[in-house]
C-alpha cells in the first residue's frame, strides 16, 4: 500500500496531473531558449508518509507510536470454539446404550467417559427419564425408585408407584411413565463416593417382604447440560483455519527489505475453566518469492498455555496475549522475506499434562477465542526494493508542445530514497519511450543518527528534458508504467525509522515551446 501510494503520488507529479500552484524557486530553469516558450511553476507540495497512508483494507490498520514510528498492523479473524463438542461427547456416552436394564436393586449408570474424563458434577438443562417394570407376581408390588446422585433443590430424583397384581393370563403387569416421562431439567448429577451415579429401587409385597420384578429398566433421552465439573479429560479440539492477507508487498517485483522488530501476537480469550494449551497445526508464511516458510519457535512446538478461570471464578473470562518476536522465533527471517499471507490453525489441547488433581469446569456458554495480529514497524532497512504500477494517461492536450524541460526539486526528511523510471506505452502495449534516460534517484535519503532517526533534510535537483522528437513519440501513450526503487540510508548496514511527521517537499517547474 505504501509503495502504490508513493508511485501514484510521484507519477501524478511527473505527469503534471497534480493541481498547479504558485511558487518562485524556478528562476534558474535553463535548457530551452527560443521564442514562443513558456515557463510555468507547476507543483509545490509537501506531504508525509502519514498523509499518504489511509483507507486500509479490512482487518488492517496504521498505528503511529508516540515517537512517530509508523506501524502496519494486520489482524486475522477471531476464531471461536464453544463447549458444544465437550458436552456432545459426554451426552453420547450416556445415551449410547439405549435402555439400561435394572438387573439388581442397585445399578450404576454406564458412564464410559472420553479421554479419562471424571465427572464431579453435571447440571442438566434438559432431559427425559423413563422407567418401566413388568411383573407376573399374583400380588401387587410397591416400588420406590431413586437416583441418589441426581438432586434438585436438595431432593433426589424419586419415583413411587405400584405394579398391579398379575391376573394369571395375558401380558405381564406393567408400570411405566412412558407416556409422560419425567423432566430432568434443573437436576444436578453428583457421583457417589465410588464414582458412580446409581439407580436404586426397593420393591416390596403388601406384607413388606422384598421382591424382584420380572423386568426393570430405564431410558434417559434428550440430555443437555449447562455445567460440568471435574477432571474433564485429555483431548484436542480442532480450531478453525484462517489466513491473514498482507498487502504491503502486493506490488513487489524485486529487491530486499528487512523489518528489524516485527511481531506476531496471539491473543487468547477463554472462559473454559480447564487447563488448556495451544496446539499449532499450521503457521506458515507465503512469500512473494513463492516460498512457504514456517514460523519456528519452541512455543510453536511446545504450545502456549491459555489463561483460564478457577472453580471459584465461574462465568469469568480470562485474557492473555503472547508475542512472537526475533528473540523467541525466526519471525524476522520469515517476515523479511516479503510476506503475502500468513496461514494458521490453532487447536486447543484440554488438560495437556493429564493432571487429574486439577478439577475444572465448563458451562454451556464457555468458549475460547484466538486472534492473530501482525505488527510491521517501519524500522529496518530496504535495498532496491522495487515496486511497479501502471497508470492510464492522456497526452492529447499537449499536441502543440514541441519541447519541454522539467526541473524537479525535492527536500526529504525521510531516511528513504527513491529511484524512479517510467515507460510510456501505447494502446497496443508497445513501449514508446522512457520517462528518463536511466533510472534516477529523484528523492535522496536523509541522514540518520545512531537511533536511525533522520537528523537533516536531503535536497536534490533533477532536470528532465523532452526535445521535440521525444515529445512527439509519447503523445500516443495511453499508459505509464512507473517503476520505483526504494532504498534506505546505508542499507543494509544501518537500521532506519520511518516516522509519520517526516515530510517530503516536491517542487516542479517547466519550460515549454509550443507552436500555433
């Protein structure tokens, strides 16, 4: 973006597309000396990098530090994962067996929890509980069915009913609530000391003697949870893949640039009350040289711990940012290679150390978010960093011009010099002539102090002549291919800083010879 804006700015000046303004620094223009000539001040403008940079793409921004240093910042999409996957895994273990037979008076729920998950408490949002008992006993059977580990308002889930006496013929007597199953909404499941949630029933005859029905069973359906507590297992939950587009290098053609202090920051937002660690599946940088370079760091290999709320912090959200820099990664290498895009996927590893003594929680509103930010401060060096662009032009109104000479004066506060060359091209793509005899450094880089900050203004004067035969050649031109070569002062031996308030003043005057 910065290169395109500079190219557009310079091309507008050179092609006289900018608005004319008055100034008096061109009394020494020379080279065209005949009757019918006109000396005109064309441009007197001052701008800065800060003025040129605007209208950034979505998810990108320009930040200016208090000392004026410019930073280009790019952000990826916010990747969000919720607790749905964890609750779905628990739910599947509870309903996978369908009807649970009650062969004895005490039967544990058949938990086969994933990843070593150990439940201390489950709070139910929905669920249906159905029981069914059959008997061929000629006497009525009284049944009390309880689930001591399922409580609501301090009371356990409890049913009391009778199985009618069997008549001796036909189907066995049946007692069931299948038409109107009991709702489990609002119940909490808390395992007993042995870790089980037991289904307990007591069946007795009218005289109080215990008896066993012929068949008994329960069915639990439509479970959903709003809270789970315990050791929630060791598992990896896949994140979403994302790509950050970096437009800084979109017009790159050749040359080198080095950012002395680039950063990639991973921002975590987490309300899972569980130890969680990042697991990076992909973190690659795509470059202008068609390379794919992986970001390398021990924190890529070993992961980054998410912040998480403790058991006494249910409902709270924890935040953390981790920054990859040149001290803990190869970021200066991969981002100095002309990055076009960063492709990444960050998964979440739950209980990565498998420490069962750490009891955590999740709720139905728990989530974690990951956002990746890229920070490219304009501090470093550039050498022959080439950008090119093509601009439409129309010189038909200059048909009466036989000769022209331009004087360009630049005063530059930036430690960044610019060599310019351009090519006039007709509608068929044929190059008619070049803007200059050879590429020239129209803008000299300012000198810098030991901190890389410019400490004086660099001034340059350039004369560009277009004699009659050259000017006639470019009249049919329909486009200008402008090539800009950017180099910092003393590159690559000196790091320089580009500040928002560093001005570039450009003044252009011209002498024309015209015919009637």
